[in-house]
């Protein structure tokens, strides 16, 4: 099991602590995490742990927001998104309460705990909720920038944090709703989100060594999706590949397919979990390989488009 996203989320609580020092409205509501380093020691009266009770977790946070607080929620992605879906929809989004959901263990990160602990449908679920922003940063540093950005968004935010690896030299400002171009290329465009961005970069290098030029786009905001950047990549390359730790239906791949259906400007391959539960118990990198969500899988998808 990888704990990269979990550690990234906990490190992000240092940022929440900084925000709390400047804004007395900031509070933390967590789910069975106990004391949270970086926040609890500084603000013991502003941290509420509700235990294993995700529906209550979201409801309490929404109530605090309704009372004028700015709540950050720390809870595991599979349970926050599925058990707390009704509360996210009704208590947060419908009532426009600015709850910020920081959700580690996204994707297959909790792989060794089995399919019940995988968050591979959370994007599909939450994309349907009006007024909810969905952020999915690409590396640990970008996660911290995303948390700061989330605080300034007028409305609820779901911040999806999977197993993330540092991307050397990456320090672009985090502007919600704007896709970031990390590598240029004209033969195809690889649109990746979360930890899959590092995988896309590795695929870019492998393709370049083989003479192919693939653009790499970091989709750190899944809702609202940067439709103009997707359409531009489609128009300029004619071939798109999406990469995500999520079911290919309803996630980034589904969202891009919807845009292409309206514009008809490119062919598409989607790299992600196919229509089955991941029942294998294996180390995290092995699970990614089994589902083709690795650099070799991305290269194969691009090659398929190039050879078609």
C-alpha cells in the first residue's frame, strides 16, 4: 500500500494551520485521524474529530460553515465521496456552504485494503453536483498550492489526493480551472490528473526516445474542466489520451469524451480502470500495472492512436 497521498494530505494540514492563523473562521473537521500534526497543537479548540462517521463528518462541517466558519474536512476519499455523497450534495453544494474536503487515499492508493477502500468512482459521482469544484493536484507541492486556492473559492471544494510523487522543477501557480501544459508535442496530447501526471511525463520521455512527440497536460481541476484547453489540444494534435486512477467511465476520460462528442475534433483513448472492481491484492505499483495505468500502458495507448 502506498501512503504518499496520506502523507501529502497530512502535510497539507500545515497549510491549513497557516490559513487558520490568518483567519479565525478556519476550523478542521476530521474522520478518525486523531490529533493532526500542524493543526491540533496550534488550535486544539478548532479541531473536531467525529470518528468513523462520514455522513456526520460532512454534516457537522456544513453546519459550521452555515454558522460562519470556514471548515476544512480531512477524510478518506472512498468514504467521504460515497458515504457522504448526500451530505455533499445537499448540505454543502445545494446550500452553498464553503466546505473544503481534503480527501487522501484517492484512486488505488489503499490497494492492499481491497476494493472497498478504492476511490475509483469519486470523480464520476461528484462531477454531477452543481457548484462543487473538484481539484486533483499532481504532486505534493501542488497539493499545498491547491489547498490555499481552495480556501479562496466561493463554494464547496473536493480536493482529491492520491499517491503523489514530486515532479522536479514544477512550480506553476495553481489557477483553478486552468490546465497546465508541462511538455509540448504535436503527435498526440496526454491529459492526466493527480499522480498520473508523473506517469504521463515518463511516457512522454519514452515516446520521445522512439521519435514521437506527445504533449503532456496536467488537469489539476476536473470541475470546472478547462474545455478550451481540451478543444485546443484536440484541434492541434488530433489524438488525445486520458490517464487517471479512476474508472474510465465518468472520470476525466468521460469528461473529455463529452467535449469531443460536441466538437468531433480528435480521436480518444482512455487509460484507467475498466468496468470491473479491482479485486487483486498486490503492492500499489503492481495494481497500476495490472490496469495499464503505468508509463508502458500510456505509451501503448498513444502508439495505438499513432498506428491507427
